[in-house]
C-alpha cells in the first residue's frame, strides 16, 4: 500500500513539528509527506529545515478545505492519509490501516478511534461521537464522528463524491464524510491510534457560533442528490431538528433575519 500524507497548516509551526515527528515515527512508512502552508505568518516556512524530506507547498490563506484539496492534487499515490497539524498519530496507525485494507480490499476508506487531550488533560469522548463500522450514514447525520486525522481513503472515492467543499469554513469534514458514507461502506479500526489536542483559542471548532449553521448547509446539499426515500426522510428530520435549535439561538440573541429564515425552512420541510 502506497500512502501520501496530507497535512494542512496555518500558523502552527510548533504543533506541526509534533505532528510530523509522529508521521516519521510510523512503523509502516508512507511514500510521501505533503505539508500545505495555508498562508502562515509564523515560522512554518522553515519546517523543511527540520524535515527535509517533506514536500512543502505555500498558498495564500484560503482555508483548510482548499489546503487539503491542494494536497490531494499534489499527491502522487492512490491512498491518502490526512493529519491535522494539532494532532498526532500513534506509532502503529498506518500499519493497522494497511492490515485492514489488505483483509478488506473492497472498502476504500477506514478510520480509527481517538484519544482526546484538552488543555493538557485527557478527557472522555462524549457518547455522541461513538464510532461505527460499515453503513455509517445514519449515525453520521447528527455530528461529525470521524476526525480527518483518523482517516485513510482511496483517491477513487473523490472521483465519485468530489473534493472538500471550499465554501465551508468549518464542518467541511462532516460534509465530506456524509457524501462518502451515502454510498460506501467505511471501515472502523476500533483502536485509539491518534491523539487530538484541543484548547487553543484559534481552533476552528471554537471560532464560530452555532456550528449547526454549517452542518445544515451540508445537509441541504444532500437534498440536491437523488437519495433513497429512507435516507431523504432522515436528512429532512435531522435538518428540521437543527433548524429548530438554530431558531432558539436566533431568538435568544435577537437575530431577526435568522429567525425569519429558520421559521420558513422549518415550515417548508414540516409540511412537504
């Protein structure tokens, strides 16, 4: 199995060093390591001094989706492993993927379980992020249960579902995995093979209010596809639930335009 590693990074020089160290410590070595510097203004441009074998590309700040997409386009090999610069892989991460896909050649994407560190302390993963194997579409509708750093996927999937949506500032991974899971079985390697670090003030997951605003965009996009009736009904049910939560938030903060918009959407899908 020939693997290209894609790491997007924006002003993360110190944690990027940690992430890359974990890649080069893998027992199963990737064929190439690609770092996309998304317009950093810290020392990220010097990262090749420490890791001369990486393929480093700089782009004007365009967001994590754009950075990942550039990495995909630059990748020379068919299997893609994503790693966020705040996270690290455990030593056997890629080895377990290689074993899994050798045994399951029909499955073109797999992901692992994860360990969470918040402000230097390990925390338990909330139940809503429980991992599933196989047809995980239904289980993925509420929240994103797959961390990009946990994944390995074949390029052929992207020919079918497209690239990361560069119009989504956040929840682009939620959007991608839903498109993949709609028609594809996804394998779970139920071992904690990555560590995710949280707590930084500028992490995307804490940057925006009402993350469901971005999830509903991903769900609305699904309704433009030809969905089986059971899938479509589930997407609409999830949408109405999220619209209702967003409406409560809009009312609380007196966002008049949002209040009207969510009321109209709830009525539309409730009476369809």
